[in-house]
C-alpha cells in the first residue's frame, strides 16, 4: 500500500468542512456549559508524519490530554491537548472558579473530560455522518503530563502501524479569553486509508 503523505485539495476541503460542522455543534454545547457565547475556529488541519507530532505539540510545561479510543470502522486513538493555563481557564468558565494549583482536582478533571468529549465527539460524529462510515469513541480518559510523554504513551498503545496522523488546531474565544487546543487522530494505515477513500467517494473517485 502506498503511504499517503499529504491531503489533496479536495480531501483537505472535505475534512475542513467536517470540522466546521463539528465545531458548530460543539459551539452550541460549550456555550450552554459556560453560559456564555463561545466561538471556535479551525485554523489548521493537515496530515503529518507521526515523527513530527512531538515537535508540533511541544510544550515546556505539562499539558492536559483527553484521550479516547476510536471504535468501529477506524482503529486508533484521538487526543485533545490543552495547556495547563487553557485548561484552568475552561474549568473556571464552567465552575466559576479554579484552584490555583499545578494539578487538577477530581471536579476539574471531570469538567475537562466532558469538554474534551464534546470537542472530540462532535468532530467524530460529523466525520462518521459525512462520510457514511461507522466511527465511535470510548469514554474519555484524562492525563496530565509532558506532551511528548502523552504522545509516546499513545504510540505504545497502538498495536498496529501508524505512519501519519490527522492534526487539527482549534481556537476558542469566550468573551476576552482566547484558548488554543490541539486535536490529533492516531489511526493505523488501513483505517486512515478507509477514511480518505470515503472522502474520495464523494467525488466519485
């Protein structure tokens, strides 16, 4: 099988449209959670080699990772990454306060899992509906560690080959607060091929 290293213009446009659909649904859900208007954009989406992921997500401090396993027609994992400050900001918006500590208490972790579940779930649901393939997600698991350690953990959990991953960068605006997140979809070569083949079917390829 020939490895797919870049997205065609059509594949990019289709996956970006899926992202916009998912973001629209996430915006509604998050606005209800924080009781404020939330705006979310998807400024970056690309297919990148696995070895470049640690560079793109590198952070000098530990980050929050919300990890969910892909189920159905695609195998792998999806991780939503937030810096500590962004995570604390989101927690404060939901709970009205956040502990000024380096870690996250049980209530804060619960909030972050739900936030990650909304972001990941809306994208995967939109992807599944748009492409007509069955993809689901496991319940979310929250970790707080260095970004490269989280990525290495995911790679270690993958029993199948992963050469390239889908990388999505999201930006939230809640009032005057700006929050940056990163979503990465790790799938084996067969699952990635299924997704891109389903995209190509939209134009009869």
